[in-house]
């Protein structure tokens, strides 16, 4: 069963280390990049090719699976512009957006009134955000010190979109992969039953699940929900020996890094949770190379919560069911915002006695 999960895309990887690959995009080395624009046409053409859509020139060196995913991501971004056309679907989308905004404004106003009246709001994220914002505004002595209602609405939307589908696709891929590797399904179930029996999983027990954690990490590596991150230079920036002018969009192809044989070894495309048996830092040759939650100041604020949620969900499923893939399942990882199974996840669950 090993390696079956990516078999459809199983061409050999010709990948190399990311920073070296970045440098290789520039035929004449870093000096080839002008600080802004280009003097002659040929220079400008190469400059534009090397900087703006540099991922187009670089994807050819990635594995077909990673390449397909990157191209899908770029196409998605191009299609994003189509939302401004006055089509029926776009009008409906705007109506729904306005309705969501109206509902959220109502909820926020109700909570703020309750806070002003000294009533405790429920102990949830929105309550905490509004409480802290109000305290900040009072301390600052003016209404502009805190964030606006539109900002609060933005935060609500961000947490919903960033937090819901990501964890849901992680669980979906985990179910699929555990169907493909029943020996790991058994090992994960044995551990869950050993720790919890048939009790509802609790926080302490979940943090003791070693096999389940390894499985989730390996799924996050192979089927990284957010396949790429983007950053834009806001001033001339040097990166890996390359000088970029301001306004360049750089893409960190997480999925490609997670599938790089130089970083993860010859079995990079295979499902081998044991590579995480000594933790994340020892799993790859070239640490750190595991970025499912991003890195640096913008790292996912919900990563611990996401893993807790995924462990809880998976533990409860493993306690109650065994599962395998339906013959109608077709393996086709596909980027639609996040990495999804294109034709759905047809999994058959059998209740355990
Ligand atoms: C498997 C689940 C998840 C994955 C793979 C994931 C992945 C990521 C990644 C890669 C980023 C960084 C984006 C960037 O740098 O541009 C991010 C940011 C973020 N995530 Fe998650 N996430 C997950 C679950 C969650 C959950 C459950 C929540 C909330 C409860 C959450 C809330 C956020 C927020 C608010 C940000 C923005 C942080 C900022 O910009 O400072 N995520 N996530």
C-alpha cells in the first residue's frame, strides 16, 4: 500500500532545495535584476519573467502533483478577478455577503450593548474580542483607539474561513489516507482505545496520543490544506542572494517543499508517519521544512486548536467505526482554495461492536 496515495501523480521528482531553485530562476545571477523596471526590452522581459510570475518559470522543475497544484492556485487567483463582472452568480454572491454583514452587525451591536450594561457576554472569541476592544478604547480615552465594527466583522470572517474548512479538509484527507493504509488505522485505533477506552476523549488524553499526532502531521505534509503562501515586497528586498524591487509577489509553495526529496528523502511522496516519531524537527533532513501552518509573525494562530479539534474528531470516529474506501472513490487532490479531493471522499463506515 505504500506510496499509493499519490500514485496517480507518481512521476519522479526533479526537485531541489527551494532557495537554490529561487536563485536558479535568474540566468545571470542576482545582478541581472534591476532595482526597478528594465533598461532595454530584452532585459525588461527577462526581469518580468523572473520576478512577477516567477512561479511560472519555476514550476517546470517540480513534481507533476506539486506543479498541478501551483498552476491551479494561480488560475484560482486569476478567476478571482471575475467576481467583479455583473453576472447572476456575482449578484447573488453580493446579496449573501450583504446579508452576512447585516447579521454580524446585529450580533455585534447586541453584544456591545450587553457589555455596556455590565452584563457578562458569553465566554467565546467574539465576546473576548469585544471586551478587550472596549477596554482598549476606554484606556485610550477616545473611540478611535480600538478597532472598528468593520474590523470586528473582518476578524469574524477570517476566523470562520481560516478555521473551519482547513480543519475539515485535514480530517477528510486523514480518513482517506487511513483507508488506504489500514495498518495505520488499526495502530491509531489501538492507541485511542488504550488511552480512552469508550470514554469521551478529554484534553489530557488527547495530548498523549502519539500515533494519532504522527498520522496527522504526515497528512498535513502530504496533503497540505493551504498549498502555497504569498508575500509582497513593500520595499526593495534581498532574499537568498536575489534583489527584488518593491511590489513583487513571492510565492512559498508549501506543498512542493513538503514533497521535496532532497528535504524529506527518497520516500518523500509516501505515507510514512514514523518519520515524525522523534518530532517535527527530526522528520526532515533540512529542518525546518514543515510549514502547514505557515511560519514567522503570521503563523496560524489556531494551529493548536486545529490539532486538538482534529485529534478529538478522529479519536471519536476511531472509537466507533472502522472505515474503507468505496469503489467509487477516485484519488484526485485538487486545489479549490484549499487542497480538496476533487471528486469527494466516498468512505464506507462500519460500526464497531
Ligand atoms: C488544519 C488546520 C489549519 C491549517 C492548515 C491552517 C493554516 C494556516 C496558515 C498556513 C496560515 C498562514 C497564512 C499566511 O501566512 O499567509 C494561517 C493563518 C491563520 N489561521 Fe490557520 N490553519 C488551520 C486552522 C485554523 C484554525 C482552527 C483557526 C482558528 C480557530 C485558524 C485561524 C487562523 C488565523 C486567524 C490566521 C491569520 C493569522 C495572521 O494573519 O496573523 N486557523 N493558517
